[in-house]
């Protein structure tokens, strides 16, 4: 019938540690032998014809958007050593399967052999079959046929999965197939592998699969910023290798509470057993480990999910799995709700290049292969934008594609057969613009604790609570009484239109009669007030924590944090400390403007006009915002002067504002040059030329000869030296290149020194700013004491 009917045959065999009787018990049971695929929904015997069955399979087509139901006729006949089966599908498709149990040379083992013959017609539909064959640690050419032919059920799947020593079965594509990948060359195949890693690996300096996987895990841990004694959530931990790394690696800060989540029962049970054995062997009684079987993203019915519990995590890790989540954004949103105020989330993930994501080739490839849900197919830029929209801060995305995908693909293709097909899929994804990235971020809000309280007697006895606020670079304390919390609650409800997510602890009945020293009551209120503030900070919506009332209550620098709806702070909102914070923020913004200008220059030199224009527009936009805020900063000095700031400090800060204005004027000239032909075409105006020293300053520094313009001398031959005399033209050229290289190295060293000096200068500037804060506080205290002394003198004068 060729070319209308194409015949393909393959013989598979595997030595299984079982008895012949056990194997035949499976082979002679059609419900076990034929119902191997997760796509088969039923196998019904024909009541009229013995040995005939009707098999129903539901196959996903077009990337899983639709399901096609196929009814197949199966003729199944038992033999003494196995069975013969024939499967008849539509379109003249025919499959023959002969399965046999044979004696093995080794005692206690049986050889299972299966011969498959497929006769498909040319008008076949192509399905992507969810095969379990990779789990079986066997050569499996059928995986290749899954892409080319209509694959019908293979009895080998049920037989070997039932005869394995573990006895575990799974229809999920991630079972225990990765165990064979962890075997290193030369290892005894009858012994289990030493590791059970399940990720693509970081192959920069790795030679084996376990080394690469460990390197990728360590890179993720480094990005997460773990700390000793923290609470860590590891999502999608496989069979527990990443969990063991977190509790065994000396260079990794060990958590006090480790929580793991995986969706597969076989992974969950195996991880639980491995971690418990390690704890018992190494006597880690102080380490609390809780493992859960659940999806990464919880829904309403998941009541026992770590992300739904009243827990806050110092770090949440997702090693090479987040692109499978349904969806990644929901996972990031739920993680954000459970991160500690200074917690980190870190993911080893896959996204796409912005330039290739929208191409039809990428869409077709990813739709057919279905590696990830459609909502997870986003670009690197969209990834960062999504995390910032959720509320994460300091989002860092590191592209490590070159050190992951090529190495992993080459490793798989070196193992032949089905692994070669999987390696080819990885190559297809890389060609479609897939990017393997390490993404890390942290919560945007500072940590807040109420760690104590004290009794005060003025103006009347009352209790105040000590609030510790931890920012990224500084920490401070605020003292508030319960009535101030009550006023805050009223202001937040009025400003937002709805009460905060947590209610205040109730007022005590008969408050006038109760004792102010009741420790139990005070401790209950302290815990309730801390929960109230933390609920506002960790809320998904930022409408309460972004109000001016909340920031003023905690003493958060208004200039640094911004205001509601992005408005600029008014002049009367600044304190002495927040004024300095705003000044430091504006200096940082000006450095960002310079960075945009330098980027524009580099892009312009490369001829990328559109990108250079975009950078210039960004610089102008940032500069306009700085100019508006400088005006507010100057007005705030008047309010600070009225409130009692000393004249010397006012003059110093006025000079600081003036320097900011000068910098803005210089930047305005640099930015405006681009509108008249570009920076380079306009005479290469840079920061150096705008700040060029005067001739008198130059002469004073370098001498009178330095102010004379240099002239070129034409016709004068270069002078011969002892170093150049014995050299020919080639030698002179090599000598010149060597000297140029030495000069470049010296310039690099000088650049490093200057960068170090800059960092030192910035550190000194920050220290001076802190010292100025302390001096301001001291000045205020001196003024207060002076006022008290004047009052005391007046009273003494009256008495005398």
C-alpha cells in the first residue's frame, strides 16, 4: 500500500527486577496492559465478540485548546508468555503489539520485550501525546513517533511502571525520570544516583548534570538574599534536592523554618522521606521543616496551603518551575501577600525576548509544544513591569540563557533516543527567543514592629507604644499612644473610603477605672496594634499605606517615598530629616539623568537614532520632575526657618539647593543639544566641557606653559631612542601596540580607583547627612533647653 500506508516497527526491551509470574499477571490483564496512557478514559469489552474491546481516548489538539475523542477497536489475545494485540483506528491506521516475558541471565530478573508495528496512512492528524516513557529509564523511540505519528497506547507503560521497585505511578510529565539524568559516568547503574536534581542547570563551569543543577540552585539562593534563622518557602522542589541544599550547604544561611510545596504526590512523599532521614542523621532538632502537596497557586478550596496561612516568609524560591504555574502572576501576587516586610522572592524562570515574542513562528511553536500557559508567555520587559505593578521593589532580571539552554540541550542530545528529542525541543524554544533568567525582588514597604511600651505621666498617666520602623538603609523609632492609632484609623477610612484590612484592638471597658500597669492587657493591645500596622503594609492594595496620614504617623520620609497619586509633597510637609532625604533623592535623580544622557550618546554613536531619542526624552522627563521638586525644597527652607532652624544651617541648605539648580541648568543645556542635530554633532558638549576650567585656573594649576595652545610640527622626523633603534617596522608596530595596551590597562586601573573614590565619597556624604541630622536634633534640644532656662530666669527674677 506504499506510499499510502507507511509501516514503522520498533522493538523495546527492559530487564525488570521481578518474577515471571508477577509480570504475566499484568500482561494477562487487559485493563492493566492496555490502559497505560493518561489519555485513555475507558476500555470496554465487546459483549458479542470475545477478546475484542472498545478503547476510548481523549487527545488534546491544537496545543490543548480542544479535545478530540477517538474510539478504537482492540483485539487482545493472551499467549503463554505474554499477549498479542491489534489496534484499529480510523483512516486505515493499524497498530500491532507483541509483548513477551522472557527469562533473564540474572537471577531474580525478567526481560520484558515489546515489538510495535504501526501502519499509519498519510492523511493522519498529528497529536502530541503525553507519554510516560521518559519515566521508565529505557530507550524510547516512541517519543519521536509521538511527534510524527498517531501514537496509540503502549503496554510497556503500564507494565514497567507496575514492576518498578518503587511501585509508584504517575501520569505527570515530571515523575522520577530525572533520576537517570543524575547518574554520572562510571556510576554503577544498579545503585541509585547520589543526587536527584530536576532543573536545566547552569553550565558555565559545570561538566556533569548534578554540578550544573547545583550551580543553578546556588545562583538562585544568592539572588534571594537568605539570612540565618529565617523562614523560607521552596515552591516546586521536586524530590527534595533543593531542600537538602538549603539545610546542608555550609555557605547557605540556614533557615529555622523551611516549608516546601510540590504538586506531585510521588515528589512529596520522596522529599518527606529524604529530609526526615537527613534531619535524623545530622540531629537537626532545631530545624522545623513542613512539606505540603499542593499546587503553587492556591484557590478557594485550598485551605491548607502555605501561602494561605498566616505566615510571613523571609524568602520564597521557585527553581525552574514558575513558567508552569497557572498563572505566574497569580503566584507572584499571592507571594507578595506573604512576604515579610524585608523579604525577597527569587525565581529561575523562562520568558521571551521582546523582539521575537510576537512573531508567528514563536506563537506556533509554543502553542504546539505547550511548555507553559499562554498568560506566562511574556517578554523580559513585561516581566519586570508585572512585578513592579504588583508592588515589588528592586526588581533585578539577569539573563543567563547562554549558560543554561545550550548546555542543557547538548547534555540531553548526548544521551540519545527520547532525550535527544527533548534536547531538540529546548533548541526550538531557544530559537524562538526563549530567555532563561534569574529574577529577584523584595517588598517595597519597610518592616514595622511594636516591641515595647512604657508608662508616661505627663500631661496625665497614659501608655505609649514603641514602633520600630526598618527601611532599606536606615531605621528609626516612633512613640504613639492608642488614641493616635484611633485617629489614624479614622483618617485612613476617611481618605480612602474604606477601613483598613485589619481592625484596631477594641477599647477596654471602664478604661478610667482599669490599672495602667496590667501587663496582660498591655501585651494584648501591643500585639493587636502591631498586627494592624502589618496588615496595612502587606495589603495587596497600597491605598492605605500611600496616604500622607499613614506616612506621617510612622515618620516615613515624605520626599523619598512620594505622596498619594504621585503628587509632589508640599513645603510644610518636610521635617529637618525628611528635607535631607528629599535632597539625597534629587541628587540620585540627577545621576539617573546623566546616565540617560550617556546612554543616549552611546546609542547615537552606534547610529541607533530611535533609541537615542527615547533616552533623551526619558532624561528630559526626569529633569522636569527634579526641577519641580527643587522649587518645593527651596520653599520648605522658609518653613523650617520659621520653625526654629539656625541661620547657619539655613544658609548651608540654601547653598545645597543652589548647587542642585546649577546642576539642572547644565543638564538642561546638555539635553537640549540633542534637539539640534545630536550631542556629538553639536560639538561634543559633555559634562567636562560644560564645567571647563577658566584659563587663569588652568595656568595656576599647570603653569604658564600649559595655557599655550599646542601646535603640530610638520616635517620634523621622530627622534630615535635606544628602545626603537634595533627594531624594524613590524617591531615598532608591536611596540606601539604594547604601549597602547599598557596605557589602556593603566586607564582601567585609574577608572577602578576613581570608582572606589566615588563610592567612598558617597559613603562620606551619607555619613555627613546623618551627622547633620544629629546636629539638627542637638540644636533643637539646645533651643528647648535655652527656652526652659529663660523661663526659669524670669521666674527667679519675679521671686527676687
